């Protein structure tokens, strides 16, 4: 029963889209081709979601069926919107004509084909963008560099460099060579430390088994440190028992150890440079909006004082917005991920940065500053569900710490 209303809505939209295409296309064979493509995309969706998914993830044919569906629907929705607005104008004009000149025959305006052509041209932009995002965008790795200044940075850490990656979602990958290239980019930065801010997998630890050797190649002078994201707990998968879920979780932690990563579970470690120290603090996932709130910042920062220089790894940026930015212990820099930049957006450096995810998260990509504290939100290394990225490219972040 729950599918009846969405199905009815979808059928209404399809009928409306068909009418728009019929206005543009006079060849019956082209209309048949349009119908065939629409049926094939829906058939692919039904086939993909009826295939067994042992890890419960949107991978392979499932993911691509979502991508093709979104691509085609984006085109149709723009067409529908254009034609709907045109219909409203036609209706208003008809009512006005009947009111003012009831005896005269009302002749429909002839702009309908032009509106359809205009809408088709506009709709082609998201259509081809979504296809490009699947073909090239998801592995279009970008290195973004920032220099952040602090008055209380210990002298020995002036110029200290951090590489941050986040949201790997290893179960989604389908091209090992492209991922290896991303790993090479990370190592080419030769940063002092590499910090990973959660979501190693989509659901299960098994997703990482074929990738642990690849990601185990990530190296840094002071090591690789990580925290957990909401997907790492296996909460979005139907387990046969709590024991099986716990076994999966334990294996995920073991894999990070095997890769040479130091997983921080509500704890901190200190990096020493002569007499100076920098503290890496890592909390378990803490997020708003129904996400797990397990992270214990007080426990993670035990014995640390306000004057100590701290870098906090916390997967969800809502943690910074709700707690960290006003915390009395003064966490000078927080690193987060989680949002992916929604894998879709527009960025023109120095002028425009936009994504629909900003309506959910005030801090969603890049650097933010408040109360003399910084937050950086990484756009993610991988992708989830839709197998692509548009505008919000996969990111390797390099942050240099400078003393004022």
C-alpha cells in the first residue's frame, strides 16, 4: 500500500512528460524510442533492486540504475515544470478572455512549442551532467589546500601539514586503478600526518577486505589516524543477530589496525616536537537529525586543558555547530566530513559555493571560523548511492598550520 501514492504521482509525471515530448517530436518512431528508453530505465531499476545485495549497499547495477533514473527524471522534471507554468498562463489567459470578451472565440497562444524547446535545452544540462558525474566525476580527485593561522600554535608546529580524507565508502568503488591514483595523490602531499574522518564503508566490514592493501599504502611521518562515521557501525544493515553485528564492527576495527591506521575511539594522542605538543582528539560519531550520538568529547579530552593545542576529528559537522565551537576546552581546529557536499553543487572560487545540502547543514564544505576556532568539512573521497559526483568533486585536503 505504501507504494501506491508514489506510483500514482510517478505515472502522472510520466504522462505529463510524454505530452511535453509529443509537442516537440512529431515522428512516431522517436516517440516510440522515448517510451522504450523510459521503460528500460524503470526495468533496470526493478531488476537491480531485485538482485541479491549481501552487503546491502547501492553498488554495481543497483547504483547505476539509480544514476540513469535520476538523469532521465531530471530532464523530464524540467520539461514538466516548463509545461506546467505554460499551462497556468494558458488557463489564466483563457479565464481573462472569457471574462472580458465572452462572445469572441479564444485562440490558444502558439508559444507552447517554444516553451518545450526551451525546457528541453535547460533540462539537458542536469541530464548530461548526471551522466558525466557517473562517467568521470566520481574519480575526479581534487587536492584543496588551505593555510590556517593560530595565535596559540606551539612554535615547533609552525608549518605543520595535515592531509585530511573522509567518507571513503569503499563498497561503492568499481575502479581500482582510479582509486590507486587517489591514494598516490594523498602520498604526494608528503604531509606530516594523515587524518581520516569516518565512513570507511557503506555497511559491512567485508567491503574493505579487497581495499585494505590499497589504503594501507597511505603513509605519513607522524602516522595515519582515523575515527568512525555513522555508516561504520553497521546500523543500516539487517543483521541476523547482535553478535553478528558486533563481530562485523570488531572486524572493521581490525582492518584499520592491519592498514596501519590508529583508530581513535573517544581518546587522544599527542604528537611531540621537542618540548612542544599537538594533541589529536578523536570521537565516535555524534550527529543531529536522527544520527548516532555516541561520541564523548569529555572522555576523549580527559587531562587536556584549554591552553593545549588540539585538533578534533569528528565525522559529523553538526557536532561542531552544537557543541565544539563553544566548548570551554577550546578545540582550535575540528575536521569533519559526512555531507559529501551532496555529491552535487556549483563552485566558483571566490564567488559562488552552492549545494542543496546547505539547507540541512550550515557547515557543509570547506573552512568555517567562529569564536576564533576553525572547522573544515571535507567533501569526501568516495560516493554513496548515486555513483557519481557533479561539481562537488572527491577531495584530498591539505591544511598547513601557521603561527600568527
